[in-house]
C-alpha cells in the first residue's frame, strides 16, 4: 500500500468515526491530529472503534486481512497510533506495496 493510499484510508476512517462523535470530539483531517495521547479527543471505546474501522478499510484496499488491534500499541502514546502521520507511515509499511 502506498503512503497516499494509507493517508486516504485514514481520512476515510476519520470521516466515519466523526459521524458518531459530538462536534467537540471530532478529529481533524491532518498529519498532526493526535489519535492516542493526552491531547487526543477519543476515549478508549472511540480508539477501538477507530482501529476496527481502519482495519476494515485497509483490508479492503490491501486485499488481505490487516490486523492493527494490539492493545499495547493502541495505548502507547509514542507508538504508531500517536498521530495521523505516524499511523500513515505504519499502515503503508505493514500494508505492503500494491497498486490498488
């Protein structure tokens, strides 16, 4: 999966999750948006919902199951779920190269 595909999937995930959130808790679509961390707006259920939605969208594009839900990574504020930028890089790396 190319980086631009990963970013597009992340933005689609943000849009899907935002539809379920009050306006004050919605995520911005930008590379510096915090997903997990002290300044993030998602609670634990919101993080799980975000990750499950992202897995579904990424698996669809990659054509293979993508599993991201690892509890230790999901709560690590220095891990790949820290921001849109770090998650884009991580998703592109684990998704492999594809032209889809």
